[in-house]
C-alpha cells in the first residue's frame, strides 16, 4: 500500500510540474490559426532551407510541420538525424523514409505529452498525413497521394506510425485494430474513419486518464470530471472513472462501501453493468440467484446484489492478488441445468465454491464474451506484473496498458465499428495468452521495461515520476543505442525487438489458423461415421498388428522361425537401440521422399466407406449398447484394482503367498540376470508360447494362472451417500 501510494504521489507531482512549467504550451492547438492552411514550405527560422530534396512533397510538408512542433529548423533536424543515425539508416535507398520516421516520432513524442491532444483535429490530420507520407517518402518513387479526406493508408503505414501514440494503439494489437477500422473501406484506412476513431477515443476513453476530483465522494454526480486543457489543472485523484461507466451511473449513486473499498488502492472504474432493467446481471451461488450491479476496476470485480430499493454490500472478487483465480465461460439454466451459454465462472482459493455471473440476452452471448475479455485482461496484466516482479511506476504503467486497451475496445463499440467475434484480439494481454509465442512477446516486453528502469534512476526530483510513465508509454526523446536509433519504444528504420516478436507470433498464428481451418473442415457428425473414419486411419496399425499376431500364432512356422531368430539375434548382440534408430531414420526418409514426390500436389484424401444409415431408434439402441459396454469395462477395471488392493494388503489366502514368492523371484532375477538376457527370455516367452512344442504346456499354465486369479478375493467396498444436501445451502 505504501509503495502504491508513493507511486501515485510521484505521478501527481510529476504531472503538476510539467503543467506548471508550461512544457506543453507549444503543442496546444491555436484557436486563431488553422494548421491545414499553413504553408508547408515556410521555415521556422529565416535563412534556413525549407525542404529536403530527397523527400516527396507530402513528406516535406509533414517534416515542416514536425519542425514547427519541435521549434527547430528543418536543417537542424536533419543535422541531428545525420549525427545520431548509423550508416545503415543513412543509406540512399532508405534515407527518406528513415528521416521521415525520425521527424514523426520526435514530434509525436512531444505532442502526446499534452492533455487533450486527441481533441485537436489538426493533430488527427497530421498523424494521418504522416502515414500517407510514409507510403511515398522519397521524391524518386513519388506517387499520387493527395491530401484529401478520402485518401487511404495501408496496414504497413498504420503499424509504423500509430504505436508511437500510446493512446491510439499498441504494438501487439495494432494490426487487429487496423482490420477493424478498415473493414468497411476495403482493407485501407480512410481519414474519415480514422478521425471518427480518434474523436471517439477522446470522448469515450481518453477522459479516463484525466479524471479528477478534489476529495473522496460518495456519488458519481459529485465527482467532477475535467480535462487538462489550456493550463487548467485541478489535481490528480485516485477516483478514476471511465466515460462509459459515468454514463451508466449518471442516474445512480455509487455505494459508500464500494467507494471506500476502491479508495484504499486507488482503483479505477473501467466498466459497469446491470444498471438497466433490460440488461440485468445475475449472480449464481449454488441454486441461489440474485440480480445486481457488476463493477470492474483495474484491481477487482465487485457485485452488489439488488435489494428492494438499495444495493447490498459489495462482494469483491480479486483480480490483482494471486489467489489462483480461474475465469472461464460457463453454462447456466434453471435448477442447475446447463442450457444457456451466457455466463462467466469465477473461482479462487478464497471462495468455498465457484461464483457464476450471468449476462442474459435474447440472442447470442456477446455481453458475456465482452465481460470475459475485459476481466481476463485485468487478470492477465496483474499476472504479468507478478511473474516478472514489476513494481512501482513500472507496475502502474503496465496496468495502464491494459486499461488503455479496454478503453479502446469501449470506444470502438460505442462508435458502432464492427467488433470482431473475439474481443481478445484487441486486448494486449489477452492476445498474448492466445497467440503462439505470446510468452515470448511478454518476455520481450518485460526486458524492455527492465532496461528502462536503470535509465530512470538518472532522473531526479519531480520530473522523474512523470518521465517514467512517458518513457514507458513511448513518449521520450531519441536515444542512440549503438546501431539502433530509439524514440521511446519505436526504432527508426527498423522494427524493435517487441515488434519483431509480435510479427513472428502473428505469422505463426496465421499458420495455426490455416491448420485449424483444415481441422474444422474434416469433422464429421455421427458416432458410426467417426468410428468408420478412425478404423480407416488406423488400418496400417491394424495390418501390422495382424501380421504380428500371425507370426506369434505359428500358423506359418517358417516365417515365425525366421522372425524369432532375427529378433533373438538382435537382442543378444545388443542392437535394440540401433534397431529403434533405423526405424526412426526410415520414417524420416519416407516422409522426406514423400514430400519431394508430392511437392505442389494436394494432399490425398482419406476415402471412407459410409456406414449404413440408422434411424433414430437404431441410434438410441447403439448408444445404449455402447454405454452398457463401457459400464462393463469400468466394472472389470474396478475388480482388477480391488484384487490388486487385496494382494498388496496381504489378505490371507493362498494366492497372496504365491504373489509374494513371485515378487521375490522377480527381484532376484533383476538383480542377478543381465538385462539383455531378461529381454531375450521375455521375448521368447511371449513369442513362442503358441509354438507347436510349447502349445500344450502354455494352455496348462494359462489355465493355472486363470484359476489363481479367480481365487483372489476382492477388497470390500462400501458406498456411502453424502448426507449433506448441497441444494439446501
């Protein structure tokens, strides 16, 4: 608690210092000027060059605007880049794009530090122009990209520029976010959609980061929500509430109990549900069901049962602490039945039994999927913090990444964008949990956070705390690290280690998707059809087993004799390991040659003879017979286990004496006889017991062994019924 309080004080002091010093005033929108009407060729200082010959007209216009934001000339900006960049970044083929990225990242690092920057349309236009210029940065390959509202940008341009603005996108989910935004425009992003998205973020999401109040309040109506804008600053509060939550609670009061619980850890309210009678939330514990209000914060989940006119004391379901939480989808229904797929189950070591939270709706289960995604995002974020032992400012920043992802998802939903079926694709920690190699992404992110911790120790005083958050979110000055030029989390001219990990994981995920699509395509319905498919697939194994049975039965003595002699020789010479090696090499060679011969050809289909059709009654009888056979198998297995239990407990009988003697002889054999000879004896015993010389004795010993097994009594079993009736709880 003390560490978290100190961290919040550090953030507040740093932010107050930045605003008090007026560090961001140059980036605030000017009411008397229109950024779009300014001459892009104007120089911020007289006598300086107004453009770069290697850049296209669009790129020059963007660089000029970046220079004005940074309050330097284009010449000085270019000299600074030439001084810091490595030789590989200054090669003629990529110089234009690398210099453009450097200018864009530096300008975005400055403007992103100002509260309310998303509300400025000139900023939104500038960032979109950066993407347009990125696609055609050089004068030699200039294409007709006009500054029009209907101009569009590609995925490559979006994933290079957008992650430099931490509120707009993050590196992990950037490509999925682009797919959502460009879904209605043919795979390319238009300015109208981009502008709508950023406006929605400013209204629905970004307000959360600048939610302030003077003191602890007991009603949301009393909590004053302001934005830091034009130097107006009221004071950082632990009472952070998202716009979406405010809108849902505008006619209701937050309970004083919940308010006091939240204030202890400075929890931010991210989502609320159950405030409308048309969209209730139900909590199931045993067979008890209560409607109520569900509140998600960045640390826990709270449910307040609805009484006659008020809400009951909130129940807290922890997400931040390690109590072995499990959150997964669940089926619900009347009287404990499992009919409707519209609920989430939460269980932990602090609960005696799982809690099921249901989100009723007429069709589908989108409400449940949304809540499952955002609850899991908070849980995964804190799990990441614990796993890599992240604390202090770094912990606040990590949780803030999850919060920003949830707010982006809320903004997309509120604006009516087509949300993918899987909400997890837009949430960073959820996506890392699903992606192949997602653990590598998280490890790379943890290393990046750890590498910044040492740099932060050089900062002192008030600015240190704010610099930490800005650095972690990717808005700091450029740093030359050997051959790589960093601006925050992004690298000029190439992908950062985090971006590379995400790209590799996404490529692997596409392969997994293709493989999964093939799996879904070969699934067939019907028990008889699936058994027929399995029989056909196992036919090579069945054929091999048939040959081995034929050889061991000595129906063809010559073949059986050759096989027995060959394997006996292999065992005597100690070549069993080499035999296994040869089998593996033969399998690998067969696969390689088959791949070469079938290169470019589709995979051969498995042809299965369709079983005769069965009507409903025949299917029911088949299922009943299958269940009866399974029951018999389970009974036989239980009898075997009970007899073994009787032998181990030395139940007085003649069979027990023989079992003890057999175990002693086996132990002596293992201790005295060489392993190679034991293997030979076991092979000859198993393979020659049906040979003509041994057939009579084998039948006699088999009969004696069966009689010995039948003479073993089973251990007694008493089935006790549970007297506790769980339904009465």
